[in-house]
């Protein structure tokens, strides 16, 4: 693909989300870690695919990797993402990377809006299910505590 082909790609509608700043992990959810292994907290990612069979627990996302800032496409837990929203994607390198991974089809605007609402609901549900019987540590920085999300 030469430079002229890359600059003339059609934009596609996708679902964008942000990685949680802090996530609970470890025994009883008492340990906090920033972001995920591959993405910094707050990083914008784009949903490339959802596994609806097991209830949307894991999704395929594309985003800039934590250390190298390269575009990567990986599977991650839905509970590690928040603020799902429809977004028109114009970035040529991202679209190229998604097509290489077999996910560059996009959605229409209505599908993107419906999908983002459903994924936000699932993410809240899965965050609440993380160590449900364990109290949060003092001055907890997890996403649920930072935004005041009900348990």
C-alpha cells in the first residue's frame, strides 16, 4: 500500500473507550494497579470485536501500546474499560492495522451507539463483580471509587 492509498481510506464508525486509571486485582481485590499490562490508564482504545457469547466479558481492542506507542490489537477484559462512545475513526495507520488483523469493517452510527451503551453496562457489571465481598482499601483509587459508581 503506497502513501496515496493510505491517505484516501474511508473513515469508519467504531466504539471508542478509555482504559481505567486504576484497577483492583490480587486476592480479595486489595491490590491496585495502574491501567493494564498493555495500556496506560486513561489511554483511548477502539473496540474491534466483541465476544457476545460469554456476555461481552472480553473484547478485542486496538490502541497505542504502553511502552512503544505502536498500534496493537489485543483482547482485554471489558471491566478494564469505561466511557464507551461511538467515534468516527480517520487515523490511517489504525485503520490499516485493524484491516491487517481482520477487524477493519467498522459499524454504522446507530450500531456503534447501541454497542457502546451495552458495553458500558457490561463493564459496570463486571467491575462490581470483582471481589464483591471484599472491602475496598483505604483511599481506594479504583475506577468505581473514583467516579462514585455504585457497587
